C-alpha cells in the first residue's frame, strides 16, 4: 500500500522547487551567489517555513552568515513572489538556515579515505600470509 503524503509535505515540495527558481532568477545580491535549496520544513498550519540551503563552492563561516542574512533580508520579497506563483490561502513566512549535511558528508568521506589509505598494502600482505 503506497504511503500517503500529508498536505504539509506536498506544499513543502512545491515551495522547495519554486523557491529554487525564484532565488536563482530574482535575488541579485552577490552575498548569496549560487546555492541549492536542500529542504523545506513547513509547519502543520502552513504559516511558517524553515528553508535549508547549501552554498555552491567553498565558503568560510563569515560568508555563509552573510549569505543567510541576505536571504533572510529578502524573505519578504521572496514570500511575495512565492504567493503569486504557488496558490495557497496562506503563504508561509520564510526563515533560511544553512544545511551542513553536505559539508559533514565531505568531511566523513575524507576521514574514511584517510583510514583506507592508512591500511597500507603491507597490512593486507600480513593478513594474506596467515
């Protein structure tokens, strides 16, 4: 039996897709640059939305904070654009947050690669002789 999706989940997906396009086409602030909208969590009453973004390219914490400040500053404008493109009775208030899962995944991948590299060929030869 297929899983039923709640209205909040369906609205969340629609808002995520539309926000990605709206930010790309309408936000001209250089602090924002290129980004990816990774997730949107909408409250059950559809009044508030947490928008998680990750920035493309290497950025330090100061640049990430500036980009988030620019996005949160433009949230009213983006909400107005969102209201005109997604037909909802209530357009959610947007709050932007940085999604660290990409950075954390890269760090864990690097740690795994280092652990595999430390397991040198001589270690594998010792285990083959046994």
